[in-house]
């Protein structure tokens, strides 16, 4: 969720039907839509919760959730968890660390929660947990760098495509 591209703002869309009614999705990130889709909402006590339903495409050859999927989801979740600290600024992941604890299987509801440990002028420190049914899957910590908004440098924006 690189918020550094002013031409692709990070804007949530409310889901109104189905299993994810009441959740939000950020549709401006094509990789997260492909690898998820991932959802987020604030629970009753105001904490951010992110979630997705484990599908066959998320599994490795052994039938368990691929570690890369868990890390991708953690990367998504850290920006949701830190949304207030990142308000009105672009942002990029500077560091993401994870410890794999357990595996998940197809059909399980995968959730992430966490907290901002410290929000400074240019760096935000976040820690969190990915779990399913209360069972920890991945512990993660990250540093997000705040960046200035910039014009897109993609080949389509520069006419080089």
C-alpha cells in the first residue's frame, strides 16, 4: 500500500453485501486485490482488524498457507493499523520482519491486529499478529517511512508504455 503515488490515492470502499458487509477494501492496489482480496474495519473498541478468507490460491504445495501470503497480508495490515499516523502523507514499507508460528488451511478466516508502537515525524513503528480462530500464525513488526506525494513515474504516466 505505497501511498506515495498521488495518482493512485489510498481510498477505502465500503462493502455492503455478502460475507464482508461492513468491511472496507482498498481497491487502488492491484497486487493486494490479486493476492487477497484483503479487508479492514474497526471493531467495537476502535482497534483495526484486517481479514481475508483462505483460498486455494493462498496455499503452498503442502496444502498450508504460503509464507509469502502471510507476509503480504501483514504488509497490508500494517498500513491499516497505522492509518491515523499516516493520514495525509504518502508511505512505504521500510522494514518488515515476521516470525512464522503455525500454518493455516483453506477456508479459515485469517485476521490481523496490531498497534503503533511509535509514530515520529518520518518513521512509524508497528507490531502485530496474524491469527485464525485465536491461533497465532505470524508475529510481525515493521517500520513505515512517510514520503512526500509525488507524480507517478510509471511507464503509462510518462508515455513510455
